[in-house]
C-alpha cells in the first residue's frame, strides 16, 4: 500500500527507491545512452540477466566503472564487475 503519490510511473517501491538514491548527494549517478541500449539486448540474452542490468553493465563499461553497490547477484556473472553489498 502506497502512502504517497507515485511520480515515477512504476510501483510505489520504485518511487521510494529512486527518491532514496537521489538523496545520496555524494553518490555519482551516471546517465545511460542510446549506445548502451542497443548492445544490452544481446548481453541480456547471452548473460541470462535482465535488460536493465545489461544497460547498467554497458554504461559502466563505457565509463570505466568497475564497482557497483547492489544486492543483485546477477552482477556476479560478470568477471570485471566488483559487486559491493552490505
């Protein structure tokens, strides 16, 4: 049950999550580009991961980011990614 309006167009939990992430002003938030989306469909199929995870990986790769703070163990399938979760 939601106690506020849903401004992100998704489930209330998504809206809550986005607001929480946005509140971490020191956290670097990176934009995805169209060039990230195109190969991500193939990556998702080949790695057996969600499309959004594949977009995140392509964005990370393009920008030279090797570390991600996530509880999503799908990122463990990618050797060059260091997943951090506490």
